[in-house]
C-alpha cells in the first residue's frame, strides 16, 4: 500500500526533486517585457476579473490535502489551459481569468512536501517520523497531519527540527525563487496578469488575522525579500513594518488584503489598538495606508453582513451559516458581541466612529471577493466548484465533509461557498494598473458571477446623464466607487449601473447601503432598493420589495432567465440626507435565485442532499463604498 | 564527437539509462536473478470487473469501453511501478532506493527542465505545427442593435420587422432597446466579444460575413441585429512575439512527454497479458 502511494504522488516528488536540485545563482527565467508595451485607457473601460487568493502545492495544508499542482499549473489553468487536477480530473475554465495572485502561506512554506520526501531513517524526531508516514498514508491520514501541524503551531509544540531557521530559510528561498520564475513566465501584460504575492496567516488562539500581500513589482524587486511569516508576531503591525521596509529599500509597492474577518472572533476590525487601548490616529493612518481593500467573500463564507448586526436586512445572511459558529478551528465559539468586529458593513461604520474621535478612518476600505482555493484551481462558479482542498474535488461525499472533526458545532461541507472574484476597474490589464486600482479602491466583490457594476457619486447627477457618453461625464463631475466625495450642497446623488454576467443569471435588484453616525454618536445603517426588474409588477410595500420570483429546478440544477433584468441602472438621490452629514454608500446587486454547487453535485452524483444543505441562493456583488466626508 | 558526447550527457534519457545500468550492475553483483514469471502481468476478468464496479460507484454509471481500457492501463502502470519498487526493496528505505527515486524523478523533467532553454528551432517547429494557437485572434468591427427578449417570440417578430425597415433605409441608430453594451465595437478580438456578450454570441458572430444587416443573434442579454463592418484576419505570429508562451507550453508538454518516455522504458521490459470479460 505504502509503496504504490509513493508512486501515485509522483508529481509531488517531481516537484520536490526540482526544489531540491535547483541550483542557485543561475540567471532566472525572465520575460523581457517593457512596461510601456500596454497602453492605458484614459479611464477604466471594463472590469477585470481575477483571484487574489490561490494556494498551490507549496502551502503546507494544501499539500497535506493532496494538492500536487505547482504555480505553473495554477497559472496555466487561470489563463484558460487544461490541466490535470490533483485527483486526476482534467479541468479547464470555460472563461479564463484576467489576473491571478499566487498567495501561498508564508509560514512553513513547503514543509509538508519536504517532510514527505525525507526518508524515515533520516528523521530523528518521533513526531516528524509519524507525520511523515501519515503523509504517505491514505487521504484522511495525510490531511490529519495538516490539522496537527496547525494545532502544534498554535500551542507552540511544533517539533523544532521542522522549523529550524536555516532549514526554513533555505526552503523558503528555493520555493519563492521558483514561484517568482513561474509568475514571470506567465505574466502577459495586456492579456493576463500574474502578480507576485503570499499569504500572512496569523492565528491568535485560533482567531484569524489573515492578509494576502500583493506586489506591484516584477521579479527584480520581489526577489529582494522572502514571504514574511506570521510565526512570532502578535498582530499585523510587523507585517506593515516589513512592507514599509521593502518599499523603502526597493522603491517598490505592496498592499495587504485582510480576509476571513468572519473567523476572527471579533478581532479583525477591533476598536482597540494592539495595546488594548483605543485605536490611535497614528495606528489608524498606518492601517488605512497598508490595507485599502478587504476580501469579503470566498469559500469560507461571506463577511459583508450578518443578520445579528443588520436586523432590517432580509439578505444579510448570505454565506454566514456554519462560519458564524466560532473561530477557524472552533477552539472558541462565537459570542454575539464578537460579530461587530467581523463583518465589513459594521467595520465601515466603526471606521466613521473612529474617524470622529481621532480624525482618521482606519477602516476606509474597498471590497473584493476571491476563492482561497487550495487546489491550485481558481474556480468561482457554482457549476465548477472544485473544492476548498484537493480532497474535496468533485466527489459524492464532499457535501457531507465534517470540516471540524470532533466538534459538535462543526461546519459541514455544504456550507462552503463556491468562491468569489475580485473585479477591478483598471485602465489596463497590467500589474501596475491593477495594483493602482486597488489602492484607489476602484474595485468590487462578486460571489462568482461576472457582473459589470459601475457606481459614481456626485452632487448634481440626474437621470438625463444616460443620454450621452455618461461614464466620461461621471468621472469628470463625480467620483467612482472607492472615492471620497467632499461635502456639498443639497443631497448626494449616485449613478449605479449593473449589467448581468453575459453567461449568467438575470438581475433582481440594486440596493444602496448607507452607513452613518447619528447625532447621539450611534452608528446607523439603512438599505434602499433603488432599481429592480419588472417595476410595473413589483412594488415597495412598507419598505419591502415584492420578491423577484424563483425559476430554479432542483431536479436538473437549472434556472431560466424568464424573470429578472439583463441590466439595471438609475440615478438615486439620498432622500434622508441632512446637510453636512458624513456617510458611506455602497451598492449591493442581487441576481435572481440560481442553484448552488450543492444542487449541481446532487444532480451530478445522483444523490439526495443532506437535510439543512442550502441548494439555491441569490448571488451578488458588493461595490466599494463612496464616502461623503 | 566530443560535442556529441557532451550533448548526449545532457540528455536526461542518457542519465536514466546510465542509472539503470548502474542498478543492473549492482543487482548482478548482489546476485539477484530475474525471475521471468515476475515479468508477466496477468489481468483477470474478475479484476476488470472490480475496476469497472469501483468506477461505477463513483460516477453512478458503468464505464465505457474506452474508460475500461483506461482503467486497465492505469492498473498495469501501478503494478509495474509496484513490482519495480519491490524489486528494488523500496520498503526498506535504503540509499539505493533513494538514489533510484531521485534519478527517476530528475529524469521526470524537474530541475533540468526548469533550467533548460529550448532553442529557436524547437520553438519555431511548435509554432509551425499549431500557428492558430498562437496567432492573435481575428479582429472584428461591427454594429449591433439590441432587442430585449423577455418575451422571445415577440422579440423575434420585432427583429424581422426591424430588418425590413433597415432594408428600406431606416436609421439604425434610432432602433432597438436601451442597454449599455457598445453599439459599434471597433477591432475587437473574440475574447473581448465573449467577455462583453457571451461565448455563444462570439461563436455566432465568427460565422457572419461583412456587409448587410443580419440576425437576430442571441446573447446573454437578449437578441441583436448585426452588421459586420470589417474583419481583419488573424496573421501568423512571429516567433519573437509569442516566444514566452511557446516556451511555457514547451515546458508543460515536455514534462508530460518525458514522464511517458520514462514509463515506456520500464514498460518495455514487461509482457502484458489481459483477459477481458
């Protein structure tokens, strides 16, 4: 058994052989790409869709779960080539992505691969010996190693031999250099952008303080550093120092994207600083400068809103089930007072509160989605869900996977979402243009569908704007999503236009979410339905809009576009605005109901889905806010 | 001659054969004899049935003949590797095994392949074989009139009427329903058209000839009347323009090819007997 498995993991072995024998100091493969080869447009003309959060076999947990795909294969897949998945399924995206960030865990990068390839006799530590043999065992055993490593990291009982600094340093350098070479080879400005990046995955007693770090730069600068580990840190501040030092030394640029705030048990958007005291202006400034964008939707749930916080929002619970039970390993269950520090909408309100007190808003962030795939395959659609880990690649059992074994509140496989995408209003498909769009927050999140959503704020927009070349006018007379609109006369007006995914479902409605701090200093929110399909039939009754309907057929996992609209747009003026009020506004676009990946699985594998599994939902997009300030 | 030798020494297959020779000598010296019986792999009907049954359990349908053949091939491969592993005493984790695995894995493309640079001739040959893969798409300029199609039959009737009106000189700019899709895309490639209008629309458009108004063509949004203004055919790309892509593909293909070659070298020393039910 053991022997044949050794061979079945040949891709992993081949990779390891590569890593172990790659000579250093050779001229790295580098494409000669003049940066000016791609012309930038005067203003962003169309959204680019990409994934900022992909793990390859180099992430220790991905390898443990059976991922044998290198950065090369991940990049090939994202740009539309067919690759063989780790479980032996040929996979190809029907629509390639426009860009990809490989974001492997900086901590223990490559250690499981290395352990797998070390002979038992060469390991003195009994724990390492056991882990090594488990990695060669069946899928369950191999994956159990991942959890044991995470637990031992958290408890500080990790075998020292595994994280010996010289060993880690050499391995990290080897893997980082090889990754940089791959990313350079596949970066094709104007067509497909591959960005350098890594994930900083700090767990504080199981509470996630995770960041994806993205470089604006090419290999020459990226090579001057190594992915910064979270081990030994107590918060994101050392990461920011690392980023600052990198920029100073290399002249390059970096940004960090927080994610899975929903698994932080309230510490992701805390009102306090690292010392426990109220957040200071300086701390707020530093955070805002480093973290312009938050990833609010991905496989492990959606962090935009929660029904506990948004009692009047009938759509607030999207992607919350299961993930709301506690922190990532469920070592601490959730208490209601934690929600406020976890969900983006509440954080945006907290940002206003802190700004009122200190003059600086630490949570003035834009929103994107991504996948967090650990299979090397960036899939974000319901009908192509490849699973969070390689052992969850399409199979009849994954819907019932116990995600936190041995814990009563465990999440179940069907609670995974099929992943989101980052939509970016860039002026060109290049590293520089994508990075700059993120810095100015001209980005939005989708839960997978490629909807094109525009939003502008200004003081004098009227519906007549749609008669002409309105986008140009809107840029000239207002600010796009992510922008700051200086206080003005009257009430702010917003242009919002949402176009459906040309290959996807029609749209139900567009809503505008407003947040502000009232005269008593209490944060408030209100949701306005501003434009919807079939306006002659559907009316607002006591603030609630008639539902759009439902065409989902679960027997065939299908829907029809006989309801909803292909495009919705309007100019909306805030009817409740009080002169001088500071507020943020963002749009939420809802699709008509469509089958979830669970429904596709049920049909594909001819099985009865478990009770409690959600089988359909309304996918959506969240724009970055516009701040009136 | 010397150059030839140097080139040969760089060839991974030569490494592989040399490693094989070394192993052969080692085992010859150790005195292990090769039992011809252990070089025969027999697949029984029962085994084939088992393979098919386990496949059917996963996929909820019986495998096709081609899929059964694939399962058998895979099983034979596993058996060959397994026996090779046993023959080498792989379970004892000794140095010889580790070297053997290492040489095999090195052969499988890895480090050498990563650092190898394919020559111009190799890449040019790849390009000549599949120029369409690397060519920039044809670029199309067209006008489109959008018709909302919640009620498709009604929309088709309107489309027919509209086509007639266009034939008698109606101003196309004044026809159609409002939507923020580009009305007159200029020199756009197929990927761009697919991203804006959907794959099916892009495919349908590729079949249209320049000239008169035609349609309707369906998209994800509804129906469209189309007038192709011009099509700029794709041109054969120059090596310099697509070099990086060729090199990436060469690397990916060569990994697969070398893996297959390595397996074939082992497989050739076996006699395979298969009985199908």
